[in-house]
């Protein structure tokens, strides 16, 4: 159950306390900045934006609504963390792309790049189909967690290693509906 306290500054999920980290206004402002940059850089290139389900659905829909150039969208689904706060270290493809990637400009849209394993997997998957270009947009990046060589072209916010929820990001499938992003509070500190 989600519990509200003082204007939703705190969210409690399965006895874990999460504290407000990025509010709605801050997120929307940054999403617009990213979209403006993408609009400039992909003008005339008709990119295909690929939403990585489930986590990126909210960022993706907000970002796409700010995209003013001609574009297409498609969806890819990978296995999630399950009920854990730690990556299983395995990636499974649950839903493949439905678009023709060859010779197209691809922009992968992720909620968060943590170790980079999922992005490495998706990059291999897409690159096998010879796109014209491959770019990555992620709302969140945990630079200190990165274990793979991943170049992220558009980063919303660089954050610390702590687990976050909300704005599409889940904890055991909960909290995806929250409009803000909340960070796990550990040992009374955050
Ligand atoms: P990576 O493969 O880069 O280690 O992890 C990417 C995926 O792990 C993300 O798409 C997301 O589903 C999940 N993930 C990584 N860090 C977090 C986090 O702090 N919170 C949540 N809810 N999911 C995360």
C-alpha cells in the first residue's frame, strides 16, 4: 500500500520508505528540454522512437508529446527486476520490435540506465538489423553503477546508486503511477 504524508513527500511500499526526489515540475521541465534537443538534432531524419517497456512508458509518452518532427514509435519489452531492488543480471526479451530498423534512425527511450546491461542487450539487438543511426535517451542514469560501455546521448538526470520508484519505475510492479520520482530511504538517511 502507498501511504501519503505531508503532500506526498513520502511513499511507503512493502515496508520500504521512499522520499520525494524529483518532483513533477522538475521532471516535466527536463523532458521538454530533452525533446527540444531531439527535435533540433533529428529534424528531417524521421526517427523511430523505441519505448522500453514497462518502465519507460510514462517518460516516453511525455517525451513523444513534445516531439514536433515527423517520427514513428515502437515498443520493446524486457524482463524486469521482478520483486527485487537488485538486478538479476539476466536480460530476457519479452516483446520484440515490430518495425523495420534497417537504414532508419533509432532512438531508444529508457527510464533508467543502471549497470547498462539491458541497454547493451538492446543495442546488440538493434545493431544486428543495420540501422542508419542508434541513439539513447534515458530519463535517469546512475553513472556509478555503469558496468558496460554505453554512450547515452540524452540524459534527464544523473542520480546516485540508490533505488528509485515512480513516474513509470516500479517496486514489485507498484508505484509506476506516481507523477514524481521517489528514492529509497536507507538507515534513516537519504
Ligand atoms: P540495467 O540493465 O542498466 O542494470 O538496468 C536497467 C533496468 O533496471 C531499468 O530499465 C529498470 O527497469 C531497472 N532499474 C535499474 N535501477 C532501478 C531503480 O533504481 N529503480 C527501479 N524501479 N528500477 C531500476
